[in-house]
């Protein structure tokens, strides 16, 4: 496995792989890899253990511009040495781990890519600069790597939908794949931010997923009234945890549009604060 | 020469040319071709009359989102049949002339690419949505065509600088070339909008260039005070025409930064209204 901090050698290595006819796969991450990331590599590497068909590029970059001024950019966990070990074991071909200066030379970031319409609510409501930071850095990574395929975690469902919208609108020729969320045994969605949880918070956190599961059961049981389902889920989280719910929404899975009656595949999405730690989760319910 | 309205066959043709090892050149236009456009094709086609080295893609698209609500989108001149004839004679390989629906399906344009810092003044002051519309459509064209090289007219100097900034910031791997402005014998910069001028306005319009030339002479003569030079040029335009000057600025050519004293290569840029017709022009002065 190769490792580089710089765009130019990264591109050279990718071009060599492309000339060999390999499919270029990008997995963008902020590092501090856990089984969720490794699962993405696993899916990407499937039936190509000999590295003959796919060239997997994993970027590791804690992107400053997607963090708000009061968010956890500075304290976001980092562990490059361990990340490199895990990436190599999982089958990555090259790790791109740039410094901020390589991505934003001279601290300059005059150009932004912004998606409207699906970034203003859900996570966007409490994180107003977040998605603009995400789409800008992902557009840059797409231009640097020119991947044929890119993988994202389904845990960040809104993020995935926003990136899909951006790729479609800007005619970026990349196939986007969402990889199912990996969970602890008790159901908690893996996230680098789980590290921040106190012991009590950690014990309560799986309730988010249990509540989403209950919502799913109710929907599959035939309940169609969105407000009613939301109330039941919300009530359950409030009863079983001390978390402050930021949002609990049921939306059309296809485009995140609000709906009053369940009449199609939906996503139930939640964000909640356990103390200072903000966790998100979601599940799809096919109807 | 091939002609297509659709992205998919365009890409297929480009990929064939790329596989033959040809350099892909993009010339984005809004059509109604004049000698300024043809000069760009000529520069691009230079020393490759046999179409062996370069594959020249010319897009013809009057991009609605770069026009403000009170601007001339509807009446912007169009002449596709003549454009196709001229493009073929000049040596274009493929014309991409999409309908609005092909570029913005379902009228949707949720994603915008925006450059800050150099879009707010000069032309941006009177055309607040203009550059965002330009950078968005050019980003799309870059993703559709994936050119190795793209040509733009120097007449739209600010536009060229904005696109350069975008390409740098978003890591778009394209070489950008500004082609010198082509002029009528009397000095008027070629523009599709010259068509709008009345006979009197047409007679006065070359004064813009004459005034810029006088500014250049003064600078080369050693004058360093920017305000003083601006006053002389402005006064001359006001004396010799009925035009309403929108701006007359002297900026660092490199980055359009304002300056008080001439100490480097500068661009003298002007925008003025002759009746309802807005004309722009500029010249570079190497110091």
C-alpha cells in the first residue's frame, strides 16, 4: 500500500492504475477508522483480493471547512498510524492523507460548491456551513482522484443524498454507493464520535437505534400517519435516555422530501445530543 | 464535424478521441459566432490541420442562469445554422449544442459553484448572479467534456480570472488559455452584443478602446498614480461619447486586486452603457 500527503504523486499512481484498466474507487474518510470504514473497503475490495480489478484510494482528511466555529474540529479524534495499518490490512491501494495546506493552499478557499433544497433542514439546521464544506471538499476529491466509483456510509444518509444531488447537477461521472451502517452488538451505529460518550451516555446511546427499529415495526405493521409514528419514536427516546433530540424525521428515502402519509420507501432519521456529543442514525423502511 | 444536443453521445465521441491519444480542447461559447470565437478555434487548431493531435469541442449554449432577471437572455442573438457552418470551416471536431433541459433537467439547478473575492465588483457589481451562473455551467462543461485545455476570450477578463480561480480551488485538471481580443478595424472589441448598437452608438463605441489605449500610453510614459490615470481615461470617454460608464478600473492583472500605484502588470478594464447596450473591454499593460 502506498501513502502520500500530496496531490501530484497521488494522481500519478492513479493514472498508472487507470492505464492498467483498473476501476478507480474512492473512499473519502476523516480517518480514525472503525469497522464502518473497513466494511466500505471490504465491499469495494469484494472478489478482487489480488488487486487486479480495482484500485482503491482512501482519503483521510479532517476537513476544517465542514466544521462550524463551535464544533469539534480541533478535538476530532486522529490516529494516522493506526489508520494506515487498518487500511493496508483491509486492502486499500493508496492512502491520500493531505495536510490542510495541500487542500487549501494559502488558507484560501474562495470557491464553494453548494447544494440547495436538501441541505437546509435535518443536520443542516444545526450545522449551517456543514454541507457546503462537505460538497466543496468532495468536489475537490472527485477532481483530484477522478474515481469511477465512490463509497459513502449510509449512516450519513443526508450527506449521501446531498453528494448524489451534487454529482447529478454538476455532471460528475462517478457512480455513488452507500454502504450499510455497521453497528455495535447493542445496535449503536459506529462513529468516531462515540469515543466522546461518558459511560452512562454510552449505555443509553443504543436506544436511538432501538427507537428507529420500533418506528420501522410500526410502519411495517401498517401505520401510515407520519406524525403519529414520530410521536411514538420521540416519546420512547425521551423515556429511555437523557438525550436532547435535535430532530426526528420521516422522509421520502429518494429525495428527503417531507411527507404526511407513508406511501413509499422512507428513511427515519434522528440526531440527538448525549451531553455534548451529537449522534445521528437512520434506517430505511421499504414499503 | 459532428453535432450533438446530448451529453451521452458527446462523451462517447470524446472518449474515442482520448483513446487515440488526442488532446481534448474545449471552447465554451454562447454561439452567434464572430471572428473572436473563430480566432480561438484558430489558435486551438494551430499546427494540426489534419485533426491528428487535437480534438476540439465547441459548446454553444446560451446559459440562462448567468443572466439576471432584467438582462438580455431572451433576446440574446442566436443563429445555429450559421454557427455550425463557421465552426466546421474553422476546424471544430464536435459541436455540443444542448437545449436548456439537457443541461438543467426538470428545470432543476440545486447545485451552484461560487467563487468569492473576485466576483463582487467590476462586472459582478451590476450583475450579481452572473459569475455564479458562469462558474456553475463551466464546472458542468468541464465534467462533461473533461478537457485537457480550455480556451476563453480575454475580452471577458474578469470571467477568465474567476474560472481560473475556480479550477485552481476545485483541483480541476485543465489548462486554461485566454485568447487575445479580436477587434474591428476601428478598435471596437468584437462581441455578439455589438449587434444591439444604433448607428450613432456604433460610431462612438470604439472610443472605449481608444481611451484604454491612451491609459496604456500614460502608464508606459511613467505615470504611476492610479486615480490620476483613471480620471484621464474617464474624462476622455465622457467627452467623446454619450456612454454611461459603469466602471473604469485599473487592477493587478494577476488577481484583479485594487492598487494605488502602478508597480506591476495591470489590466485597465471598462464597462459602459451605450443606450441599453452594455459593452466591456480591457487591455493589459506590462510594466
